């Protein structure tokens, strides 16, 4: 799965907002494609973050990108 599929053709920016949007899309896409996969939330998080490894924000600040992802999960109740 390419990163461009998460962005819907939108440009990616090296900031938390752009990463949060890409993360939300990737999480939802993963949930639709693998609804009964049975992964723990932490395993699913690791998979989705790996899918977003090419995002500029994730490349420059991987620890902060993970914090943004965890915040999005709490915020959206996922």
C-alpha cells in the first residue's frame, strides 16, 4: 500500500496535522480491509505506522509521529 493512497492525492507536509490526517485515513482503511484481523491495538498501531514510514513528518520525527497517532486514537475513541 503506497502512502499516496492515504492522502487521496493531497500533498503531504512535514507537520503534525498532515501526519494526523494520513494516520486517520490509514487506520480507517486498515479497519475496512481487515475487520476481523484480531490484532491488539498496539500491533495495529505498529502496522499503520509502518505503512506511513515515508511520510515526511514520520521520517523527521518518528517519536512525535507515534505520539500524534496515539493522541488521535484517544481523541477518536479507536
